[in-house]
C-alpha cells in the first residue's frame, strides 16, 4: 500500500471496503468522490447493492443517498476524533446520518441513537500514533496477522449498522460479531478462568434468558 502521509490516495481504502462489502448480503460497495448532494463532498459513500442498476458497474442511482453512510479520510497525522467533531463532519452527519471518519490508523463511526441523536457508535485503532502506524505498515504481513480478524469484524459492523433490521438473525449477527471480537481480545490478554466472570456479568447486565445465555456461552467460552 503506497500512501503519502500528506496526500493519501483512496484506492487502497476503496478496495478494502469493497472486499469486505462482498462478504455481506446484500453486498455493499464503496464509491469514491461522491457528487455534492447538498452537504459538501465526502471522500466516499457506502452503497447497498440495490442502489445500483442491475447487472451494471455503473454509478449508483443519483437520487439515492448512500444507504450505509459516507466516509471522510484525512492524513495519518490528523486526529480522527477531532475531525469527527468538526463542522464538516457535522454537515455530513446531518445529511447522511452515518459517517466513518479515518486517518488510516483510527476509524471512528458517527451515527445516531434510537432517538435520532448524534452518537459515536464504535471506533477502532490500528496504531497508537502516526509513527507507530508507519512502523507497522513497514511489516504489512505481520500487521495484517495482528489486526486482520478484529478489523474485519469491525468493518462488517460499520457497513451493517445502517442496514434495515428485518429478522432476529440480524440482531444475532451483531451480538455474535461483538462476542467473537471480545473473545479473541480477552484470550490474548486474560487467563481463561476470568472469562467465566465476564460472561456472568454480561448475563446479569443484559438479563438474558437461558437460551440467550447458552448462545453467549458458545460465542465467548471455548
């Protein structure tokens, strides 16, 4: 991946989002350099497959906003959380209701809660600093090995937050994705007996029934 620290290109991100989008049903496709739809020019948009003409690689239907939100990309030296609070991102959010802000090393997803209020839905950090990012990027295979599974789950959730929730299976997928990610992270840093305590606390906090408890157990415990 060849990126200028001051003037990053978007091709690598576009390819990444599209590869992840192919795993989803319906597929999600990233389009870079959107037209101005009244709120400025976000760097990219995440469209569901049904927003395109059938059997075509053409542009999405012009009258439709990207169903899964827009993407704003800055340089690796910028602070993604400062950008997320900017007037520019606020305009995008008011128009599109979901914005993924990234400086390539941090990803911050801004969306809305059940009352339609602006909220940070979820974030992901690939590196602690700009220098750390470029040091890790110099060893891409090792970097991908360390972050790949977690980052993949995160990007899938990003593309599905704004998707219509139609069946209980849609909710179950989100819970399973978060559980898989949490399990992997915990196992890397915590002795296995502690997992039981965490599982019990989650059960009590969520008030799950016995069937739900078994589902969580299958995801969280080996």
